[in-house]
């Protein structure tokens, strides 16, 4: 057998296979044709970290200023057909110039503003914008669009006129329009000119040149430094119109170095598929993967954005209730109305309901978020069981001149008891979260409390709006509206998989506001609060190491001897507060015999964001308290946090709703069942304050490298 002849085709096949494998192992991200390198500054990492969640801010973040204040100065300089560039105050950062201010001494014409980079006295124009005419005698402000890089200078060209000038400092000048020049030599002379600009830092802003819809938020990929290993990302914000995005990115499985910079990459392309495996909005499966198992709750403190569907909105003005017909129990039309002419009437001594199959039989449900509201008037105090709302459980009734709910044991008054007088109209609104067994109540637009012990989903029997059972007098309902939602309405979401969601006191109480990191919640200092779990939700934290983190900004300081609670876990496990005594931040817990306390030596002031973190080291019985990533204070204690007296957990107030209310914004609250290190706390502060990362320019994604395989065959 001739083995040499057999060997030739085998070698050719191997060559083709190797070449094919080499080519196909190239760009692992397919259609991602652009990327940005994001670098973690190692000088801000106090010790190597196996991982921690890095917050990536993309788009317009931070302020840029360049040039000298546009004011009336002692003289002016004629700059007809000259380009003049202020050497004062180069740009403090890279991004976009959005506003230019000029103070002209004589009316200026044909004005063009431009940014320049400098190499000694050689200048290169980066970008220019035609302004036109500038009126003399006062500061004139113009909206522009100019690219600028850190260290650039601001200049102006005009066909005629002059600009205000002082002695001192220097500026460059050269004849002609140099707003498109490259490496041109300029002369210098003494003076400061009234030319100033402001703008916004654009870090990774190229993303918003690529995308034109908020739904594009997951047409991206984050990778580790190898450009291949994908990282999970929790998208807190993606707003194309504002050119802003915030992602919290996982660092699991590799080290963030304290000795050399660590890189990650952002890949993006508007033709890429949605990367649902690794990227999701907060609360989604991918986003939950960002937070390790030690995180028990993470609150970005933004409102949800649910979609509401009006299932019914009926003022009964057609005087026709046939659409509700379900046998003989249907209510009748009545001319007793809260507004307009007609209402629905439930007759005396009968069980009459609005029993529409498409409404009543589907109100609530075990996986439903809904709001039902209506006006109601009765002619009897109802001393027998008569329900006004049963959707789907025992949610509300009028009995003995009170509004009540069923707590799985008996009927009890609403948390804030409300009397119900006969022959008086009341506007009732009930929000039902049947997924999490939460009901919230408003009577005449006044909040009457939240209940979490009615087990709504367990009562999936009949659902009615009307009078049911017992002997009753007449009841009228008007302006009935029922709306379902695809997500919870009155809450702040927990971004971890633990689903320890927070429930607001009421709609807009507290109200969403711009925070330090995206959105926060603005507490009014009077009665706002967010319940973040029932009495034993975070008991496990008190039994071992834990860390509590929060960002806040006080609008007012508590009065003498008063306190304002930022975080309160059962009133015993952990508290972070603003304390009027000494105007300090404090962190403490109760050990069954007394409060163990750490007071930080950093005074608090109004209008200033601060990052607070308290930690408990069970093995060494040590407490740690950090302000802004440092200023750590410690205390050694002997007793563990007491979890024996279960109370609710809150943000913005303590378990007693009448006391210790915070006035200001709370943002980015994180609860961990582990003691985070000092290096972790410091890096997290820098990350949330957007001082940890630097962003490279857009670059083309690397493509696969073709391997050339050369085979030399003999004729043998």
C-alpha cells in the first residue's frame, strides 16, 4: 500500500480544518462591532478584591467648564479676522460643550466658537460651531454643540468686533479663520478675554450615538479584561433622550487589583440581538445575578414603571346596569349619585352585588396588581357582615360605623381607624398586590395604612363589589373604576432574587426624585416611610455578620435631641440615623439590655449627599461605621443584636411611624449578610460617586485572526 499517496489528502483535510477553526474562533460577539474600554483605577483599591459590583455611568454625567468668566473687563481687544484662544482654565474633562458665554466690547459679527488642543504654541481645532452675531454691552449666552477633550482650550473667530479683556494671563492669536486648523503655530500675548463655556462630561457617550430607543439597553455586552468572558449587568437607567445610563456590573470570578489597573469592556451595536442572558432591567433574572448570595436586599430607590389597563371606568350615567347582570343579585340603577345623575344601588335586606363576570370574577387573582376605587354611601351602620370590596379576599367592609379588613383571624379596623357615618359619601381606594399579599387603603384621599396579613391570594373565591350577607339597609356606589397593572405600583423593588421589596406609605409618599445614583426617594420629614419587610424578614442578619449601606441627603436637620432614621431593621438589629445631639451620623443596635452605639466624628449638613455603612463582626464583637468610604469609627461590644421582639423594617423612619422621620433623599440602600471589608466600602463609595472608572474612546471590536497554515508536500 502506498502510504505517501494516502497521506496527501489527509494533510490537505487537516489544513482546511485548522484554517476553518482559526477563522471561526474570532469575534465571539458576532454583530458587536464597537467597544469601549473601561478602566478601574487601582490607586483607589485599598486591597485586592475578589469581586464587587461596579457602577458604570454612561453619557452625560458631571459638569465641564473652560475659559474665563464672561464679564465687563477694563478694556477690549479688536479681533476682526483673527482667531483668539484663551489660555486660562483649560477643560476639566472630556465631553460636550453645550453653552458658550461671550462679553463683546463692540458688536461682533460672523462669530465661530471652537475647541482646540495645544502642543506648546501649536494648536489643532477639534470642533467648531457658528454663533453669528454677538451684541456688545452685556454677557451673551449661546447654546452650542462642541466636542471637547480634557485639557482643550476655548477660542473664537469673528469677521468684525471686539471682546472684553483684562491684563494678566495670556491668550493665543493668529490671523484668519483657524477654527479648522491642524498643528498651526500661534503667537501669545498678555491678557484674559471674556470667553467661557460649560458642558457635560460624556463618558461612553458614543453608546447614545449608536442607539435611538430606550429598548436598546440590552443590545450590549460587558466583558472582563479578556474581552470574552461576559459579566452580568443590572440596568438601573437607560434614557436615550437624556443620554444617560446606569449599569451595575458583576465582577464575579476574578480579582480587582490594588497594584495595577483592571479593565472591563463594553461592547455594543444597534443590530445586535437583545442580550437577555446577561443584561436586564433591575429585578430581572440577569440583573439579580449581579448581586452575590450575601446580599439580602438592594434598593436603587426608583419607582417602578408599570403599565396600567383600565378594566372598568363607570359613572353609571347610562342608568343601565344590564352589563352587570348575573341573576337576581344584581344592583339596580338609582338617582342617588355622588356626581352626575345616577349610581348603582344595593337594596335593603338582600345580597346584591355588581357581579359582572369580566370584572368581579377577575378582580385581584393570585398574580395580580390592581386598584379599585369608588364612591360609597350607606343608610345603615351595618351591624351584620356586609362587604364593600372582596377582591379576591376579605379586603374591605363597613361594619359598626368602621372600615375594616380581615386579617385571617377576624375582622379588624384599618391601621388608621376611620369612622363611617350614615348618609355620607366616601371616596374609597384600595390597592391590592395579590402577589405579595399587600393591601393599601385611602379614604377620601387620606392614607389609612398598609396591611400585609390578609393573605389575599388564599381567598381566591368569589369576588364582589357590593352588599353580601346579613341584613342591611340601602347602599349606593358611584364612579367605580378598576385598573390592573403588569407590575407593582406603590413600592421600591429589591434588585436581588430575595424579593424583599419595599412598600411605600402611599403613592408619592415618599415621592421619587433625582438621587445621587439615578433616582431616589424624597421623604417629607412628616409621615413618609417605606416598609422593607415584615417583622422577621432580616432576622438572619442579627444572628451573624452583616453590613448596612445607604446614601442620603438631609433637607433639614432634626431638632435638638431628635433623630431622623435612615435605615431601621426591626428597631433592634441595626439603625443608621441622623442625630441632633452633636449633629452626627450614628449607627447602633440593641442587644437586649441596651443600645450599642458608634458615633462618627463627621458632622452632617443639609444639601450634601453622604454614603453611610455600618458593619457587625460577630466573632470579634466589633462594630464598624464608615462615612463616605472612610472616617471609620469602631467599637467593641459584647452582646449580639436582639431579634426577639419582632418589628417591621423601614427606610426613612423607625418602626414607630409617629417618630424619627427623615427629611431628605435616600438612595441606593444595600443590606448584606456578611461583613464587607474596608477596601470594599471604600471602592463602593468611589464607584457610586463615579470617581473610580475612566472611559476610553470608541474603538472597533477585534475580529478573528486568520491563521495561515503552510504545508510543504513532496512528490514521494
